[in-house]
């Protein structure tokens, strides 16, 4: 399962869910208690960004371009888990996708008011496997949820 901006031509994507971009802050951060944050409000925060080319980074850059806002990235961190650990350690705030946030009592995922587009979570396979019963069952099971 993965999120993609575009699906390669030789593959088929079956959408099984959605996820949104979230601001990851320590649970005692002022933004953790408020309503959805706007990009302009977080522009001056010390942000821990994913690497260029990652889905998270691409979504952040697109949202900033649409809203004509620049963010202050203080460092680049290569994985979602490393971003969350760095935020928990007090090194800054991060941007994560909601399905990868997990349940960490040290952190809060804050909605972003001006980044409303949910991104698909997809089951990816080769075209010849798309109609296999196991692929169809998995896509249906994930879509139905717990």
C-alpha cells in the first residue's frame, strides 16, 4: 500500500483510503490545543522537513505554492519516524501524513486548514493482477475499515 501523486503506466492503483497532511507538534505545544492551523501561522516555526521527492515534502511544497507561503525548514529528515522522534525531542515541528502518524502520547497531529485535499492510499499491483480475488478482497477490506 502506498500514496502516489501519479501511478506508473504499468501499474494499477485501487484506492483503499485517504490521508491528510498534518503538522506534528509536541503535545504541550500551543498549536496542539487550538483549531486547525493555517500555513501562514506555521511559516515561522522551526520545521523538520522530509527529503525532496518524498510524498510529504511534495504535498507541503504544493500547498505552499498554492498559498504563496514560504516555510522555514531547519533540517531535512529522511523518514516519518525520525521526524516524529525529532519533534518529541524538541528539535522543531514536522509535517506528516495522517495514516502514518500513529498513536504517540508525546505528539499531536494538527489539521492544516488550507491543505484540505485528502490524498489516496492505494493498493498497487500490475495490471494483470488487478482482478485477482485476493487483490479485490484486500481493497474491499481496507475500504470498509475496522
